[in-house]
């Protein structure tokens, strides 16, 4: 049985080189303002689990309560991305989203459309 996140032989020959989830996440984070990059990189460090998990849960709750002012659906992906560092279910979900972004919106990762197999 093959892993859904590993490229097949056909994908390896016809598309861009395989990038890990961490590499894709780094490319996505590089598109953000520098201050936000620093915060996210700090949160992604393994020692900061004690901050990352409660923040991820709060972001998910804020996304669910998006009908209230200030809160919004934008909070759901942020919560998933924070929790993906520690919870396998969210890690798989993050991998699928990052692969979709790589295929459909390579410009979000500063990739050219041709090199992403578009």
C-alpha cells in the first residue's frame, strides 16, 4: 500500500520534485509579514507545544463561533495548522491542503505554475 503523500513513479517523472509538508509550510509562511513569520516559526518549534495546542484549540473554537464579531472562518485553518504539529489527524489534513495549494495555487507558495505541474 502506498502512502498518499508520497509521489508515485509517474508523478516523480512528470512533475516538480517532491516537497515535504514542512518545506511547503515554510514557503507559505515566507509570504507573510516578517513579524508574523517570526511568531509562526516560534510556535512551530517543538518546545512550544504548551502554547501551540491551547492556541490551536482557541482558533478552532473561534472559527466555529464565526457568527460573532471579530471571529471568523479564517480562524479554522490557523487552528488546524497549529494543531497539525502535534495531532496526526490534523497533520494528514494539513498535508492534503498543502498538496492542493501546490497543485492549484503554486503562486501562493511563490512557485511558477509550470514547475508545479499545472
